[in-house]
C-alpha cells in the first residue's frame, strides 16, 4: 500500500474518532455527560436507565475500538500489533465495564472521581494514546 493511501486512511480513522467525540451528545445516551461537566463531586448522581447506559457505552467503546484498531494497523502495518491490540481492547472492555457497572449501581460521592475516569476509558480513545507510543517504542528497540 502506498504511503499516501496509508496516511489518508489514518486521517480518516482519526477524523472518525473526532466526529464521535463532537457529536457524542446527539449519538449516545449518556446522562453523565452533563453531570461530569458540572461540579459533580458535590452533586447526586443523575437518574439513568442502566441497560440503555451500558448498551450505548458499549456501542461507543466498539466504535472507538474499531477506529483505533484501524489507526494502529495503518500506522505500524503489523499484524502482531493488531492482534495484541484486539486482545488488549477485549480484556480492557471486560474489566472496565464490570467496574463501571459496579460503580454506577453503587454510586457514592466518594467514588465519582473513579467513575469519571473509568467512564473516560470506555468512551474516549485513551487506550489508543497508550498503545501508539508503546508500539512505536517496541518498533524502535527491535531495530
């Protein structure tokens, strides 16, 4: 694949991530969006539909994951990195969604900061920001 095609696809995937973030309020059910924009440490948790929240959080995670996997693959063109990333994203989802579910069902004001950060890992492509430098470093030490 030519470099121009690779770079175009990377830009396209990153643009997809930006669009998800830009239109998050319109695309996804998330009563915590406004909650965490305010002084949430002193407020009560919003009322929410648990199944709907988990469903839309999962949908957003899957969309971000697919776009992130595209970025990882076309940046490094390495199937091993892609395979590792798929496994990593799967394990991360399982662990994060269980912690997220526990925290939203047993929400206390002391746990809001943890809830905020777990939710952030689920709905934003933070794992991509961790994996890109890790794969780059690995590639550099192999040379």
